[in-house]
C-alpha cells in the first residue's frame, strides 16, 4: 500500500489541492464540485449524507502524450503511402502510357456539352420560356449523344492479346496468383502504424504494442478506363490506386494519372502476424489467442473497467507489393497463408515469362 501526503487550501468556493504530482483545483459548494487534477483530467463530484457520485470528464487535449512523444526522439508514425502513378512510367512503354494518360485525364467534351445544355435549359426555365426549354433540352440530348460517341472513339485504346496455348497457360498462373488473395473473406490496406511507448497506452489498447490504421481493399476483375481488350483482367483496389494485372505488365491508376510496372520489377515480401481484432472476425481467420480490451500487466483483465471484454487475437497474412520507385501497397489478409500462396504462384508466372523471352530471342 502506498502512503502519500495531501494538503488543500480553500479560497472561497475554490479549493487548491497540493500533492507531489502538482497542483489541482476544484470549485463548487458543499455537495457539488467540479475539479481538475495536476495531470489535466477533470471530474464532477456530487452528493451528501452518504450518497455520492463521481463522473470523469476526460483529459485536456493539450495533455495528450501523442504530441510530445516525438519530441523526445521516438519514432514518428509510419505511413504506408503508395507511390504516385507519375513515378511508374518506364521508357519501354512510354508511348502506351502517354496515350492512356491522355484518355484518362483530358477534358471530356460530352461533359462540357452537358453543362452548357443544362445552363441554357436553366436560363429558359427562369424566363418561363417553354420554347427555349424544348430547344435547349432537345439539342442538349442530341449533342450529348454525339459528343459521347466522339469521345469514346477518340479516347479508347485497344489492347488485344492473341494467345497461343503456352501463353494462355502462363496467364492463367497470374490469374491464379491474384485469386489466392481474392479467396480471402477480408483484405485490408495499411494506412499508418504507431508504436505504443508507454505501459498505460498498451494497457488501454488490449496490451497491443502498436496501433494500426487500415481500410478495406478489394480484389476482383475489371478493365482499365478507356481500354478495350479481349481478356478478363485481375484487379487490386487499395488506398486510392487500382492495379490491373495485364499479361505483359501492371497498369496502375490513381488520381495523378496512369503508370506502369513491369512484372519482373515487382517486389513482394510475405509474412504472418498476430493481430488483436477489435472488429468482426472473418470466418476464414485463425484465432490463435485472446486478450482483454483493458489488460493488466500480467495480461489478465483490468477489473477497474466495467465494460472490459475479451478480444480475439487472429493470425493474419501480410503482403508488401513494392517497385523500385516505392511502395505500391501494404496488405493484410484474413487467411494467413494467402500471401505465401500468391508469392509462389506469381513466381511460377515470372518463370514462364523468362522462358518465353529466352525462346523468342
């Protein structure tokens, strides 16, 4: 049991509480007081004649430890920002990427026609001109359709593949590699990660050693914007990028434009990690342990918290996809072995590409 000295000084309704931790204060009358401790946390205390109530009001924002932690030399938050598509343009495909960027980023004429037509219709409506509304509406529809057809013909880039038997078998390995990720019930992309640097932070975060922000990622199939092709393309959408796994390269789209990654230059690392899952546990996940929302030093439940509950610890997979220009995405999969299966199948695909190149030479 720890002993301590406490002294209070009252000045009217204000009471100063002196302790070795600093100076606190409270204000009020008999039966009701509002106070603030030396650490910045505040509370309300009320009651008389043996019946009392105390409610914690929280801590001041400027008392949060997140800000000063970096100032004492600790590592800042690690961010998992994807490389911009503008940095993924190689000289061997520059002409194709320039055409795709032009189709993807140029001002659309059909949008412009629609805006002008709606403006003309609005002016006619404000002037109560039925003839004007009829003319602007009719011309807007006709010109909009014509502009849309024109834009489609002007922008569409045809990428047609003629597969021989071996080539089709090779591409199927790439499809199977991405399918190993698509079979997972849930896939997430990391946003950032921050190490917990105090026992208190770890205690109130289920005993975790770091806090991770993530968002859902999507694996599926699709076609790049303004591209006409004769195959179904595996796609990955994560953190604002969409990657299309074409047979000969990976097309990467984001808000900056279009980039390209050669299959042979894609780097990936795989592993598995224990993750304290505070949300819904996917049905294909492996729960390897359990902890408590508020854990004590020994890992058991901290009984000072009434809403304490058990939280599962899952074994998830980790997959980093990188290029020479930087990180493409950092993924977490609900199936722990999905990244390894993806890696194995993708390497098998790369071997078929190398063999094909050697034969052609």
